[in-house]
C-alpha cells in the first residue's frame, strides 16, 4: 500500500482540555494546501486504491473489539448478580480487634486478621477455602474475556495505524479518508493526536501527488 513519507510525528496524546475534537479537523484543513487536482486523479478507478481496503479492515477490527467488550460487560453483570465479581466470605470476627460479630473478608489477609488461625483453625480453613473458590469462579469466567478484549483492542489499534498512514491514490479515496475522520466525531472516544497527525499527512501527500500527476 502507499505509505506516507516517514516523518517525526510524535505529539502529546493528552492535548489541553480546551482543544475540542472539531478543532482537530479544523487544523487538518489548515494543514492541507489548496491544490488543483488533475482530471486523471478525479476519474481514476477506486478499485486499486488501498485506502478502501484499509478502512474495511479497520471497521472489521473495530466490530471484533466491540463484541469482545460487550461480552466482558455482560460477564461482569452476571458475576455481580451472583455475588462473585468481588469475592468475599463471612469471617467469624475477632473480639480482640474490636470486631465481636461476623465481618466480610475480601482478601486472605483479612481472613487471618478477623479469624486468627491460632484461635479458630477450623473456621479459618473454611473461610480461606470459600474465598479461593469464589476467586476461581470469577477468574474462570472473566479472565479469558479480558484477554480476548485486550487482544481485540491491540488489533484495532494496529488496523487504525495502518489506515492513517495509507496514502489515497484517488480523489474518492481522499474523500473516504476525510469521511472516516468525520464519522469519528460522533463517537464517545477521541482519535489520538498521533493518529490524526498521520491521517492529515496522508491526505496532504495524496493531494500533492494528484496535483503533479
């Protein structure tokens, strides 16, 4: 695929709060010079323009991530309903610590604090076993989903990185790239400055090459 010229585009991913997302696209417009597009660039077929494949690949990766995130949220809700999202067990309580009645222990350290093994060996063993079982149920349900979500996020970021450095070879491709960014404005998350910078450079390079075609 056509790639944007390699330049040092490192920028802070935490822009000042006063910079709105629409300010990004305004900056992009200022960065692109007015050029006269050659008729051949306007009429060129978009079939061979790699930007369309890059956009499709990104959308597929995004769908996979969204599905993985939805499954993770659903599992958390189910675990919460079952009382296993934040495992705990009822400890006997240690009068010498000012806890005469039962308390909830959320860690094994708390069990040993609230139900000392030297004073309550049977209860201490039971509480450790109960907490370990609850933790195992949670981990068996949520850990694979967390791993799948993380892998899907990495793939989505990789696809986005490929997209923004792909230089369109047709005017239709340029418009598709700009429309892709415009569509991002309606999302809850913001496109990071590094990705936006590469996208702008790719569009600018495409227009410059069309001008000389």
